[in-house]
């Protein structure tokens, strides 16, 4: 039996942080042995929020290197730029005829943004983001898409569009299902609910141990635990939430020490920083390998794009045949 297909991707914003690792990359690496994975560098999606394309290529290469360093295998999982497979835009155009503007405006993400930015100021490409995402998924006949809960409404739109096409022209596409990640999103070092390089609250996969320690020193903790000896509340402490992911074996001891006041915040932070650096050590080593071999990285990208293009062309041949456009 052939493996089920997964399409997953990220917008290229440069070097990745531990939030990307926990929320996506770690899971992708595990899934590549169970499924046929396609990994998309979603450079067209960048345009939905910024028209500046100066850094897209360099950011794409940086992100690809982090993917490889985290353990994605280019033999098992082709990695490619969306912009280099023209079939993405062709299928996007066709699928955009199968959904109404009203349906897109009901997308919870758009509704949330409309509260901050008047709907008249939301660009067409941003409104249609889920349609392009649908084209990305269906072009490779993705059965599943690893996403966070905030992306589930987008996948529901993808299912609706796939169903509409199949009913109208004949079955070509599976109805993709969301595959929820197991670990919740890591909050930023400043306590913000989202890690973001623009907010300066991240630990990068490429950060050395000294940098990790320096960043962890600034991490927010329980405001009532001012000094060693003060009892803490680990359930509201950002650093304790990191320990849950990176230092599970010591959790009971850390929780007890925090509540009793025996464990000071500085020591707790440095312990966490050490565990994060241990996790990142093999990632940093692989990253250094690929950083010194740019030609190898470019070849991996070319090979991935060649393989993705072959699949995309085959899918579009089916689409044109069903639509009698061939």
C-alpha cells in the first residue's frame, strides 16, 4: 500500500527558532518515515502581508538549512519553493472560481484581522490566502496537513473546495484532514503568546550556548517570586513551561523547588538554557555543515523542485482532462 501524502510548509522568514521546532519541525521529522512528505517554502504567501521581496531568496535558503539541520531528509521529503512550480498559480486560479467572497470573509482569521484593519483595506491576496494554500495542498494530493488549531478553519476551506471540484468535474482530489501538532505553541521569552523574531523574544535553532543563556536571563518569571526563598507559582511561569518541553525528567524536582522557594529563578533559567542547548547541539553542528556547502544546499533545492514539479504537472494534467481543457 502506498503511503499517505502530507503537505506542510512555512513562509520563509529566515533562520528558525525553537517555537518552529516544537510546533512543526520536530513533528515533520517523525512523520517523514510514516508518510510521503512534501515540504513547501511558501514564498508567494509572503506577499500576502509584505510586498518587499528583497530577502525572500536568502530567507528561503536559511530556512531550508534549518530544515535540513533539524533532520528532514531530502531523499524522503522533497523541499521546494512555491514560486518555482508554476502549477501552484494555475491551480489557485481555477480553485478561486469555486468559493465565494462571503465564505472567505467568514474565515475566523480574516474576521479577527478585520477588527483591527478595516475589511476594505485587506488585499485580495490576503483574503484568498486559504485558496492558495488549498492549491498548495491539492496539487500534491495531500491527505493530511500538520497544523496548529488556528489553521484548522483554513483546512476546512480546503476540504470544501476539493469537494466542490470533485462534484463539479469528477474526482481528482482527496479531502485533506488537519493533523494537529501534539505540543502547544511555545510562548515568547517576554511572555507574549507567540514567539516572533520581530518581537525579539526568540531562541534561534542556530544560537550557541552562550547566546541561549543570555536570552534566558531575560525570560519573564512569576512576578511574585522576586528573590530566592520566595515561593513561586510554576503553573504561571514561562520558564517552567519551557522545562515541560525540554527538561521533562526534572519537572517534579523543579516544581517542588519553585513552590518551596529553595530553587531560585536564575538557577532555574540556567538549567533550562543548558537543556535547550543540549537539544540544539546536533542541529547547530548540521547547520554549520550546510552553511559551508552552499552548492550542496542549492542542489538539494533543485532536486526537490524537480520532483515536486513532476508531481504538480501530473496533477494538472488530470485537472485539465476532467475540466475538458486539455
